[in-house]
């Protein structure tokens, strides 16, 4: 299952969610790949990998999808593999415009890995760029981290419209996997009001898990570790472990609900 973690608004916990969800999924003994699709390389650094020392990066993979196996880094301290990023990726968008099937480059690369990974988590840039489009086209589902603030609702509407356009033209199978409420402070009445509106408008698309404001989540990246390996007992680490469990249960339920090949053939009269 491939998830694109995205929000066109920055500062909502997108990279924190990508790193910690990947680590939590890997802790359940799943094979996990984390893809840093943001030129800032924060996901790479937050995984304890020096972005300035990358021999291969996601830039190389977008230019030549067949080299993805060489670009994978086994991050033993976090339990997952990483496809890292650095400032080289900044120039990739201009170069991508000149390449055939430019929106499908990441998808082609990931398909080349076959069934090697149970979960792929893609950290997209906080903007609607060709890089983000590559992430959305490669994904099966979109995970949207957002703060429960007034302007976040307006941004969410724009993002849902963007996902609809991608579904209509480039990736028909793309769905919103879930909305995760980050930096949640239940003492704030606006937070509670926005959270309630999300549940009313998006129903079970909203994950039940709440990611709290937590100093350990903020500190962990400076040590190059996911929160669960920096302070496993912290509220932030516990929350992301709970989110991973919810993601897995939803994925398994959706898989179980799909008709088998035999059932499809029977329905088609074959």
C-alpha cells in the first residue's frame, strides 16, 4: 500500500507524520519504505541520514526510475528503508517537464520494486508542484495531516479538489485514506469545534487517533530519530503507534472487502 502524506499548507506536521508513521508501521514487523519528495530534505535528516552525503537521491530516481534499488538506504535505527532527498531536487521540476510521462516517474520507479515493501510512505512538498503530483500519481491513498484551525478547513477544501482532479485525469484509483488531526490541544475551543466539523463532513475518513502537541515530537528530529526511538513513552510516540494500528486495520478491512479474482470472473460470467 502506497500512501502520499500531503497538505498544501506548511507547518501542519506533514514530515513529522511521515517519519513517525513509517517508524510505527515498521515496528509492527512490516517492510516499510519512506520516500522524501521534499527538496528541503527534512524527512531525510529526521531519519538520521545526512542529506549532503547522499550518493543517490530521489532526484536520480525521478531522472532514471530503474536505479531505485541502488538509491535505497536501510535506516536500521528507525526500522525502515529511505529514499532520501536534498537540494538537488529543487531543479528536478524543470528537468521533469522535458521528460516523457513526467507525472508518472515516481510511480514507475516504485512499481519496479514489486512487492518488496508492505507500505510506502511518501512525504510530499507543501505545495501543488510536479513533485507533489508525482507523489499523488504513485499513491493508492492520501493521508492528510492538518491542524484544527479555521484556515486549515479552507485549505482542506482546496486539497480535496486537487485530489479530485488527479483522480479524474492521472490516477483513477487514488482515494483519501484519512485525515489526521495533528498538534491537537483539547483545551482550545476552536480546536474542538473544527475537529467536530471535520467529523461531520468527512465521517470515517477522519482517523480516530489524535496527535497531541508534544515536545518530544519536536525534539526527536534534531537527534535524527523518530519519536518512538527517542522517547517511546512520550504521548507523541504512543499516538503514532496508535495511528499505525488504525492504518493497518483500515487497509486490511479494505483488502478483505475486495472481491477475489474468482468472484470477479463469476460476476463477469466467465
